C-alpha cells in the first residue's frame, strides 16, 4: 500500500455512493459527504434512496468493516482526506438546456476552503468542457497558504444497474491532469484496476471532460440512428431488428446500442447531449453539434409514435380506454424515472383521457412522486386486467417472458404495443392479437 489512505467522496447520489463503496472495497478508508442529513443517515444504515443491484450490500459490508463512513461535515474531510472526489450532480438547468453548475461550483469552493493538508481534488461529475481549468484556478485561489491542493478530472462511465461492476472493473480509466504528480496519485488510487491492464488514458483537462460527453453523444446517436431507420421501415415494411443485426455484424459498427424502440432516457444521455450543444454554442461552434438536436428530436418522436399507434389501435378514441403501461423506469434494473420514455408515454395517454394502469417492478414509487394522478398498480396482472391495450415500454425480464397465453384471459381486448421490440410478433399475431412494434409496418385492421 502506498501513501494514499483516506479518500473522501463529496456528493452521495448515484455516482458518489457507488464510488465511495467501491473505494472502500479497494481497501481505502472512505468518508462520503453530503449536505442532505437524511441521505447521510440512511446511507450510514446501509440503506439506499435508489435501486442499484449489489450496492446496498457493498455499503453495508464496509460500514461494518469500518472503512466507510458518511458525514455532513465538510471540515472533517478537509483535515482528513488525501484524495477528494467530487461527485455532485450537474442536472439540466431549470428553464434551460445547459448544465446546472451550482453544486459543482459550491462543492469545490467549500472543499478547497476546508482542506488543511496536501490533497488532490478529483472531479468526476459530467461537466461542460472548460470547467476543470476554471475550477483548478478556483481551488488555487481558495485553498489555504502552505498546503498543496491541486485538481484533476476523472470522468465516470458507469451505467445504472451495473454501477458497482462498472466502477470496480471499468473498461477504461481517463484522467485529465495538469501535473505528472497528480497523475501518479491517481495511478496509485486505481492501482488495482491497472494491475489488470485496464486501459489508462492520461490527458489534459479538456480532453478528459470531452471524452465523457463524446461517449454519451455517440451512444445517443447510435440509438437515434437505428430509430430513424425504424421510421423508414414503419413506412415501407422491413424488419428493423434484422437490419440492426446485419449492420451490427460489421465489427466497425457493432450490434450494441442498436436496439430500436421508444428511445433513450435517464439522467445522462438526454441532458448530456443538450448540455453539449449548449456549451459548443457558447464557444461559437453551434453548427458542430447541430446533429445532436436532430438525435434528440428523433428520440422524442418515438414517444409520440407510441401514442399514435395507441390511437390507431383504439380507433382514435383514447378517452375512457383502459391502457396498461408496463415500465416507467427509463430502463430495466433501475428505479430511475428521469426523462423516462415509458413515463412520458403514460402521461401522454393519460392526458388524452385514457384510464392508465402503470406497473413497473421498481419505478412506480418515483413515478408517483412526479405524476401522482396516474393509476399505479402493484402487479403485472393487476395492470393488464380489463385492459383494452397493453403497452410495453421498459424491457424488464418479467415483461420479456410474457406469452399471449399469460394475458388472454385477463385483458378486455387482445391488443399490444411492444415499444421495445422484445417479443416475437408472429407468435402474438398468430394467437389473434393486434400487435404493434416500433420499426414495423402496422396493418390497420
Ligand atoms: C449512460 C451511459 O451508458 C453511461 O456510460 C454513462 O456513464 C451514463 O449514461 P445509463 O443512463 O445508465 O448510462 O443508461 P444506458 O444503459 O446507456 O441506457 C440509456 C438509454 O438508452 C435507456 O433509456 C435505454 O433504454 C436506451 N437504449 C439503450 C435504447 O433505446 N436502445 C439501445 O440499443 C440501448
């Protein structure tokens, strides 16, 4: 073991809680800091305010081992930590499209002021390019004389649902530093991953910041690319899944993130492409990322398409129709409903007067906080009972395993929209269902 012993993580949301637990798993003493005392209380008991497989167990393990603690006191960390990770949120600005930097700015400033021993501050949050350089200057200005406090940028690529795995076994590590000594500190922090020959990309601040947004912009583009072709196959016929499989065999393209459906959502992809466009606009480079606006539009059109299909199937009369919406988490294994396509579809159907029954294995609670007026039910069976139409919007295993026989005796009408293209259409049609998918020509009965 080297000289790094104490690691603090500022911000204990999704990213921070995961990072803190994983750093403890790697053997460090970790202090998680948050301004929200309730969050700190529940984390200290090993309880998470969100759903993430494996994370509660890992937190409890290290709260018990004594390596992981949580506090609201920033001054405590300032006197203690060798390395401080900043993992606070950068949500979309209220009433704007840029990233809200309030939390990052405030956390960095207070942290820099509270630090009383040599330390490295490492930014993990997804930020507009140029932030790290600005914060490095802020840190220099705010930190006490006689202590060496520097800043590095180390973007995080974790996926919800696989957060622990992605953090402990990342497919690459990217660090932006302005000083070789800072890079050496991070090499030590991540020595366990480096011993497995995880690719290590050491670069400047700007590249490190941009790697993160470029990766998310590329993923969003892949999804919208295939969804644009889905609009074509909807018009002309053809099979979007076969198309994706076929182009995906070209290893230069790859099959991943080419699943056509109701599109991307969540706390990252949508806000990150908007923030990127906003940022390049500020730099006078509006035109460079204009295609991302198109990707955003394609993505949002998929949600409208589901509503249009529902209208087609229900003879243009949604009012009073019972519609089961299966899935309001933005993706399976998550309870996150931020910018969720499924929840958006449910709200649109509800606004058109439909009697919506929402069921999600994990997402109902968060959805109900945002849209309390939708009808939430506790089981798949309850959702589909008496339904005039069933709409699958999140591909949970429980929904992927559905067969026509499971629903036949429960629904009022055998009508189904598979908005994630995960069920075998022919089988459902063969069993007498009006069955629609995205990217598939839909025969009007
Ligand atoms: C994403 C990035 O993958 C991750 O690297 C980054 O750190 C944060 O943003 P996440 O938001 O957890 O992670 O979700 P992801 O698994 O990427 O899915 C994003 C959305 O795209 C989901 O709504 C998903 O349903 C949708 N999606 C994904 C598709 O519609 N089609 C696909 O082929 C893949």
